[in-house]
């Protein structure tokens, strides 16, 4: 959010999202201190963990958008073990915040017709990519920008658990992990 006033495309993507969750414990604390607003953090980690634990029909299609081929393999294995089996993975090219255009991705979405797209890319890019997809795909679809959340679940990033997440200590776990 530090660049929100300078990055108009990112700001537009946030404003046009259907739902935004507060996933930063630090941001929630700042809102309490400086604005007197008591809000509750709902992390991407917790959201994704709860979401994939839902009992989806085998007919429900999922598409993940991942940063690397290795991440795609690890993510697919994890999701398959959680009974999400009607799954395709797409390895994203290096997008820039100024130019998110990906005709190959749009064609893949049109061909596969997923019900859910889970974008596992970094903040700032994933939101703009979601808006790009939303503007260019006409069938009913839900786009979830979960960033590194799946990497916490697959243990490719810091091994965060429910207690660490609840206590807003994900940042500390990342420091020790790195």
C-alpha cells in the first residue's frame, strides 16, 4: 500500500475488486492506533486453508497461476492431496505493473473454463492481473489473490501455523526461516 498513490493501476485494481480482506496484522494494528478502528485480520494463509478445506465436487474446475514451474508442481500436489483434482496450473510470465497483458492466459481460461482461479503471485501484480482477467473473461468465475499463502501451506516458505498466524507473528517466522 505504500505505493498506492503513485501506482494508479494497482489502486484501480483494489477499488474494482469485489472483496478485499485485511491480511496484514501490522496494518490492522496501525488502523487501531491511528484511526481508532478495530478490525480483524483475516490472513491469506487462513483464508486459503479454509477455502481448500471446503468439500468441492469433482466437477468444479480450478486454475492456479504460479510464479514458477516448480511452484506449480508443488502446489498441484498439495491441492490434489486436499481433494482438489480438477486442476490446471499456469506458469505466469514476468508481468510488470505497467503492462499486464497475457493472451495465452486468457485463451487457457476460455478453453478450460475454471470456476476458481487462485493467483499465487506477489502483491501489486496479482491484483492487477485479477482485474485484467475480470475485464476479459465473461463466464462466471471467482478470482482469489492469495499471494504466498499456498507457499506457507506447502512449506516452501516459512512454516506458519494457526497460532503464529493468530498472534500476527508470520513476519517473525519468515525472518527465522530466511
